[in-house]
C-alpha cells in the first residue's frame, strides 16, 4: 500500500512538473500569425507592430502570413483549423469575428467557440473620407450632397463585413443616406480608387486613411465618436458636427486556435501586454490614429466579453442591411 501511495504521489508530482515545463520552454521555434486580409491594410499594419514587440518578449520571431479573401473568413478558417500548440495565431478584426457570423451562412468556424482569446491589440475610430475634388467643403455640405444625389454617389468598402463596410453602414443608416456601394477586396484597393477619383467616398479606421488625409490626396469630413483623433486633430468628431450616433470603435485582436493550452495562452497574453506597455508602441499606434487598449480592456476575459457584446449589437444591423440589398 505504501509503495502504491508513493507511486501515485510520484506520478502526480511528475505531471505537475511537466505541465509548467512545456509552457516555460514555449516557444522553441518561430510562430506564425495569420492576417486574414491583404498586406498593407489596418489589420496587417497593427499585426506587424504587435508581432515585432511580442517577438522580442518571447525570444522567437512571429512571422506574418497574409491569407486574404472572402471578407477575412478564409484566413480565419485556416487559423481555426490549425494545430492548437501556440505556433499559429490569428490577427483578428471585427470583420472576421463580428461581421462574418451574421453575413456568411456556411461559415467554417464559430468565432466565439473555435478560438482562445489572447487580447486586444488596438482601438481606432473610423473616418469618413472622399476624393480630393469632391464638391462638398464640410460635413454639412457632404451630407446634403449625398441626400440630393443618392445612388449617384459611389461609396467604396473593403468587402462585405469589413470594418469599412460596417463603419459606412452605421454612418449612412443613421443619416438616412443611400449611396451606391462598390465592393473591393480589401482596404488598400478601395482607398486607392478613392484617391484615384474612381469612387466618391469611403469609411475606414483612421489607421488606414490618416496618411492620405495628411498628404492631401483625400478629404476628411468626420471621425466617429465624441473626441477628435490625435492623428487628425483638424477633422471634427461626430459629436462636433451633430452626428453623435456615429459611434464605432474598430478593434484588432489576437486569438489562438481552440484548446491551445492555458499556460501558453497566458504566456502569449503576457507578451502582448508587455508589448502594449512599450511607450514606442503606444507612440506608433497614436501616430497611425489608433490607441493602446487601457489596462482594464486587456487580456482574454475582456476580449471574450467584448466579442459577444459586439456580435449581439451588430448582428441585427448587418442582417437588416443584407436583406435590403437582396
């Protein structure tokens, strides 16, 4: 009996030693972070900043792999089906995790069940921008022009369910505007056609458009929310122009496949938190028009709750929009 007890104690002790050891040794090789959108878009830009910082903390490189298509669902599905060993991560967005469940009937993943949340990476307001020769000089004139010309005005977006689609959907529905929607395969191509004058306007997070606004290749009329963006201080907020219902905070986040061991999730979350605490990272995001999530909005638990609340908020809005177009 004593020998049996000693054997059981030894097995339990060995298990207790082995589990933390695997987490302590992780990672032992490079990690892949899938960005489910083309290179150069907002998700890609933020992911590369986070990957660089987390690589330094973890001691191994995080390599970005862009897997675009189908509104971010192809790359997201690939991440969901990857090995749950901590060596494949997903740079997710509201498009991949909030819009997709409402818009795709045969989605190959469940955004609330097939992933382990790691944490938010950035927040950003949306900006409404137009081609540089658009006839409206301010927000009031812009809205009046859209109301007068209706579907004669072309609105670009980076694909159904993308952050640019969601932002403009909220903006136009709140103001009763009905432009002609033109879909693109990502933010980059959509913005390029606004700059080229092939379409009239675009709604996207400030991270993506602030360079074009500063360079004078597009006009900016408003940013969402109650505060002006430090990256575009001369552009009025929604509250400034009396469009207070234009409230959207576009977030980016990191997830791992479901059943990734908790010690590895915690190690990744800790590496992300240390990256977000780096003043250089905060400065870089601010320059781009984004902000570092405050400490109360970090970690897996907060991200899981935010995801569920945003799905509940946006699901009826997106489904109603789809029904109108069918």
